[in-house]
């Protein structure tokens, strides 16, 4: 298998790209959660498996019965970790370099890694957006349709993608390119409405 692509995947409230509140998600978007599960789990070749990389605080905030995220290699980053394979689906690493090396080490993994997804949280996102190894951004652009309803947010992405000068070198792909990335088993609907929220799935590539 050629090198797996590395994608940041996040849902963020426009225009300020809010992503969290008091250590949790600021919303519960049922279809969006299914999209996240499907796109991070799905492989074209069933001898392969995908990996999700997350920060230690995100890992800590997943209830035990829901972790590790199933059918994906879970890599947790902490500066105080020794680099070790915890079990066949959980890897601890103290840097992104170590994490990526462990994922490329075929003889210590049962299956080849097809795709790698950075799944949060804020500290990890805001560091890795500047890492040239990140190939794609999968951003669910969330909007609040009820101007009388304030969404409590205390955590934001610092992504340069809406900056006028050059968008930090990122360009939003077409919907057909996103559909191709996701594959035909994942439906990419437009303007999905849940409660006061309306959201759209987007794919960004480097210019
Ligand atoms: N809207 C969305 O799609 C998502 C939102 N979120 C939100 O993000 C927030 C959590 O984000 P945040 O609090 O920033 O925590 P993170 O999940 O980003 O974890 C931060 C921890 O990761 C470790 N870490 C960070 N950078 C590195 C590095 N370069 N090398 C090694 N370890 C590193 C450190 O662990 P240590 O301290 O042990 O050294 C650090 O404390 C929550 O509110 C959550 O809900 C999370 C995911 C998705
Ligand atoms: C608390 O643990 C976690 C918190 C958030 C998380 O990531 C997500 C959870 C639910 C939906 C998500 N949707 C998108 N587009 N991106 C993510 N990273 C998501 C994964 C684990």
C-alpha cells in the first residue's frame, strides 16, 4: 500500500470555527456523528484498517464503554507517554512523529493502514494544521440558523482557511471530489438540518 493519506476531521461552527465547550462538543448532530464514524472506519480493501489519532484529553473524555473507537487503530498522543502498543488497537505515542512511525511499522501491526484521521482535539488540531504531512481537511461547516439562540463555545480552531491572503494554502474541493473521497456508500447531503443547526460536509486540499 502506498503511504496512507492523513486527514484532519472536525465539525466547526462558522464563522469563528468553534469546536468545543467545557471539554465536550457544543452540539449533538446525529447524522454528523454517523458521517464521522463511517468515513473514519470505511476501507476500500478489507485487509486494511484506518487509524484515528487524538490528544490525551479527547481520549480521556470518551466514556470507557465507547473506547477504543471500534474497527480503527486508536493512537493517543501525550507528552508523558512512553511509546508503546497498549493492545492490538491502541497505541500510545509522545509525538506525532512517533505516532506516524508506529503506524508505518508493518510488522507490529496486523493490518496495513489505509487512511489516518486526526480526530481532535483543539490543541492537536491547532498544531497539526501547520504540519506539511496533513493532506486533507474534512471540515463539517456548522451554522446556527436561530440568531436568538447563542451556542456556548469556549474552544476554537485557529485555521487560516478563511484568511483572505491565500487561505493558508488550502482550497475547498468540489462536492464531487468529496463524494469521491468518501466513496459511494456514504451519502453527502447538502444543508443538513438538525435542531437550530444547518451543516455541510467539506473537503479541503493543499493548493
Ligand atoms: N468539534 C469537533 O469535531 C471536536 C471537538 N473536540 C473538542 O476539543 C476539546 C479537547 O481539545 P483539547 O482540550 O485541546 O485536548 P486534546 O484532545 O487536543 O489533547 C491535548 C493533549 O494532547 C497531548 N498533546 C498535544 N500535543 C501533543 C504533541 N505534539 N505531542 C504529544 N502529545 C501532545 C497533551 O497531552 P498531555 O497533557 O498528557 O501531555 C495535551 O494535553 C474538547 O472540547 C472536545 O470536545 C475534540 C474533537 C473533535
Ligand atoms: C470525546 O472524544 C471524542 C470527541 C470528539 C471526536 O470527534 C468527533 C466526534 C463526533 C463527531 C465528529 N465529527 C467530525 N466531523 N469530526 C470529529 N472529530 C467528530 C472524537 C472523540
